[in-house]
C-alpha cells in the first residue's frame, strides 16, 4: 500500500463504497465492499471484507473472508478464516479466532476463542478458555464452563469478604 492510497482524517460518505488496496479513516455507507484494504471506523448496513481489516465496525450484516477487526457490533456476522478481538452480535458464524464473542446464537467451526457468552452455541472442534452458554451442541474443549465460572465467582467473593473483614479488624483505628 503506497502513501497516496491512504485517505487521512477523511470521512467517506456514500450509498455504496468499494475499496481496493486502499485505506480510509471513517466510512459511513449503506453498503461497503473492501478488498485488501483497511479502515479505522466503518458504519454501514452491509459490509463485505476480503483480506481487509478495520479497527471498529458497526453494521447490520458483516461478512469477512481472511480479514480482521478489533471491535465488531452487528446483527449477523459471518467470518471465514478471519479474526476479531471483540465481537458482539445476535447471530455469529465463525471459522477463525476471536478473543471475546458475545451473541445470542453462535456457530463455531475449527475456532479458538478466549471467551464465549451465548444463549446457544453450536460447535465443531473449538477450543475456549471461558464458556458461558445456555445450550451447547457439538465438540467443545473448554477450561472454564458456566458451572465452573459460577463456582469461581462464589469462591472469589467469599475469599475477598474474609480478607476485607480481617483487614477491618487488624487495621481498625482507635479514636
């Protein structure tokens, strides 16, 4: 990507925005298509990304192939061989990696996710550290599931309470 292809500090507003091998600061449009491009912020109804990246995305529908994003918020997200740091959506279909996924319905395939919070999770060969889900179907390898998270929270609260109580008695001021 050469310097003349980057649009610094500029807002791109249009009904349809097509970016190829270029970059933009902020995009606001009905439909955005990106090929080997990048953007800082994208606000759109529909976004299609291929070998592209963005820092912040807010959209109704997002489709990503071999792309990445820092923060996504959408109704429907489909990611193939892609990654995200924080992903919040109603429906998520992910084949790739993510740090945090928060959604009503999640489908994961051959994925690694640090934390998943979902009403329902359908998975094929996934690995996660923290799983909070109402209904789970498929092959999931997890370190902390919903029951373990509740137990850790209860134990952590009890231990904190005991230390605070001991600290109050040990460091009480005499007036």
